[in-house]
């Protein structure tokens, strides 16, 4: 970030400019903000915080000894946010309605399972153990007249997200023996992740019969995994990315199962960050520690990075698996104005401006001149090198300009969207910028007037409802109260 001292120096410079003559943007005046306002230093993915938190969470469960069978599957739980352990469920609104399983390991619609490990222990003194693992969903009991594998796998088929079943006998459980209607001690535990024999760590030994009755014990614990796994469906408003290397991290959450939709909801609901704005991208992956799934991480990001910034995960015993990335679809084409370039490179930083190009159009009221324009000049921009400007580029009139996408927005009628943009009204200094204002106009209606005054780059978020082919306009910048606009995005809410 900038130091207070630097800010003071800049403010002083700006004030002296307002007392003299302000150099209009068309003549390369002072930058719209200090050069490194969008300073993302220190905010790259915190791999060590993730690894440290992963060692703390305990998401491994076995079937609780006193739980009745066939309970509905609980909502996905968030177990940690940004390194702090929490215990919150992700609202299932609009999620349970999805037709398909939300597990990463969505299986095809067939009951094609393979044996992962076979159970042991049929004799009076033989003992086995059930799985204590992540992503437990629910359990059922199947008839113990035979070792009813097919019935257990059929149950897995019927439960959303189930990809693994652990079938075992639990002896000396009073509820199974006398209370529950099924009168069977053959438990079929269902999971949304595949587990291995190394995770057979629950040997029973609990007191279910009244003391001093015998303790529980397990026999013949076998594991079955779905053979064919398919990609989970892409959440609405997102697109799948082939590269999951985004650099600027906004935080992370741990989930109790690999739930792409839950991660999308956390990203959508994450408020705008003062530096980077809204969550634009998330990456979901499974952490495997010492060969066993341990947690499911949802990492959230603002700004796309190139391959060179790929984060090196896999700290010590932690291995990243099943990594998938999804970015939010921005309905605004070229929201960062970067489609406007200066052509042949001359000396120094490229500098050019226009009233319109393929993706954006600036218009002036009658009698106005360049009251809205697009600049390609890196010192003016929030990110990248291009930016929109409201206010007479030559400083020749005080009329408000209008900046709008050149084409109507490809929205879905009735859908709610989050509009995000950044503004800066710093250019002409404290006094001249004091009256700076920008109006946001949606289909001809002013939805908000922001009396921004003198300000550095600031994010704004608004909610709008689409009619389809919507028209968005930014109006303002009565010169010299210039307003720069950058990184405009419209995301499905
Ligand atoms: C980033 O921040 C760290 C510590 O805050 C500092 O030592 C480092 O020089 C900074 N890097 C850049 C490129 O500014
Ligand atoms: C999380 O909260 C639920 C409901 O309040 C509670 O039943 C459960 O025991 C809690 N889990 C942990 C690990 O604190
Ligand atoms: C899965 O297959 C079964 C049997 O072929 C069929 O009855 C069921 O509708 C299918 N389910 C889905 C979600 O396609
Ligand atoms: C089947 O389960 C019932 C209820 O737990 C138990 O009483 C019975 O002994 C079991 N039968 C076998 C063969 O394990
Ligand atoms: C399962 O566990 C065995 C050891 O029991 C190990 O060799 C194997 O790699 C594990 N498989 C997986 C997929 O983790
Ligand atoms: C510019 O727009 C603002 C806000 O709508 C309004 O108050 C102001 O009078 C307008 N200025 C000019 C010069 O049109």
C-alpha cells in the first residue's frame, strides 16, 4: 500500500495544481492515482496458512453410534475460513434443486462399483474396523440375513454425491439390536469421497448396552467405490477454467466435502475487497495427508494470473488432488477497457485516447467535447493500462459525459446481477474533485448517484435485475471534477 507520507505529498501536489492550472487528461496530467494503488503485494495464495490449518481441522467421521439410519444428508459445512476454525453450514438455497450430484466425484448413473478393500473377521475373536474418513453423508442398515452388498450399493446410488460405501457389522449396539425397526446390525455407511483401508480406524469399543454390558466391536468391514467418476456440473454464472493458477488470493475456506456449488456460493457472497473488489474466481481441491483425504479447500481470488505465478502447493505431507478452477462469467465485454490499444509503440509509456471503440462508447451532450472517453495510459488505470474517463478530456467544458458498453448486455431476463466497478476521482486534486459525482443508469433509470468527492480507486457494488439486452451507462465527471472508471463487471448473483 501507500504510506501516509506519500499520500500527503500527492495531496499537496494536487492542491497546488488546482490553484494553478489543471493539466487536462488529454495532455497527460498527473496520474489518476498513485502509480501502485492496486498493490497486491503480500496477497498471493497463502499456501503455508492453508497447510497449517489443514493440520488442525478434523473432518473425519464414522457413523455415530447412536444415530438412527437413513437420516437426510446434512448441508455442506464450512470448517475454516481464512485460517480460523469455524462451524457453519452453507445455505442450500438454490442448490438442492440441482438435478445432479455436487460431489467432485460425481458418478455416472450406473451401479458400477469396485471393491477397494475386503473385510476380515468372522470368528468369535476376530476384529475389524470401520472407516473414519472425510465427507460422511449418512448410513442405512441392510438385511443381515446375507452380506447384502447390492442393497448397500443401491442405497449409495440413491444418495446425492455418494461415491463410496463402507459395509460392516457392528455388534453390541443396543439400538440396532432392539430399538431401530430394521433389526439388523449390518451398517452401510455412505461417503462423498473414496476411502482406503488405511482409514479403517474405528474399532468400536463403545458402551451401547447398559454397563457392564459388552462393548461394541466391528467385523467384516468392506469398502466399495464408484468405478466411473465424472466432473461435477459447473455452477450457474461460472465457467470452468483449464488453468487454475490465479495469483491474487482473497482468502480460503475449508469444506467438509468437495462441493463446487457451496464454494461458488461463498465466492458470490464474499463482499468487495477495497483493493481487489469481488471474488472473481475460485479453485477447489482436495488435500490428501499421508494418503488420506483430509479436507476440501475453496480458494478465492480477484485477479487472473499467468502461468508464471503458479503457486507451489504440496507442503510436506499435504498433497493437492482433484484441483478444479471456475471463474465468474462477466457479462460486460471488456470491462477493463483493455481492448483499446495504442497501435505502434512509440517512446515510453503508450498514450492514446478515443471517444469510442468496439466495446465501449463515450458520448457528450450537445455542445460538449470529449466528455466521456477511453484512455490507454497505464498511470491512469486501476489495472492493466486502459481506463474510462468521465469529464471533458481537454478540459474545455463542464458537461457530464456518458460512458456505456457499445452493445446491450447479454443478460437473462429476471435474473439478479451484481454490478461492480472501480472509480477514482483524484486527478484534479482535493478542491477541484470535491463535487465529483457519477450516476449509474440501468435501462434509462438512475439507480444510484454516487457523490464520490476526492477519492482514490474505490470499488462499488450494486444489485440490478435484468430485463434482457440491458443498457448500462455511467454519467458524470463535470470537468475538472474528473471521474475515472475501470474494471466494470456484471456477475450473476
Ligand atoms: C512486498 O512486501 C514485503 C513486506 O511487506 C516487502 O519486503 C517487499 O519488498 C515487497 N515487494 C514488492 C515487490 O513491493
Ligand atoms: C457444529 O455445529 C453443530 C450444530 O450447532 C453441532 O451439532 C456440531 O457438534 C458442531 N461441530 C463442531 C465440530 O463443533
Ligand atoms: C438412473 O438409471 C435408472 C435405471 O436405469 C433410472 O431409473 C433413473 O431415472 C436414472 N437416473 C437419472 C438421474 O438419470
Ligand atoms: C442381525 O442383526 C440383529 C439385530 O442387530 C441381531 O440380533 C442378529 O443377531 C443379527 N444376525 C446375525 C446373523 O448377525
Ligand atoms: C491404499 O492403501 C495402501 C496401503 O494400505 C496404499 O499402498 C495405497 O497406495 C493406498 N491407495 C490409495 C489410492 O491411496
Ligand atoms: C452532472 O451530473 C450531476 C449528477 O447528476 C448533476 O448534479 C450535475 O448538475 C451535472 N452537471 C452538469 C454540468 O450537467
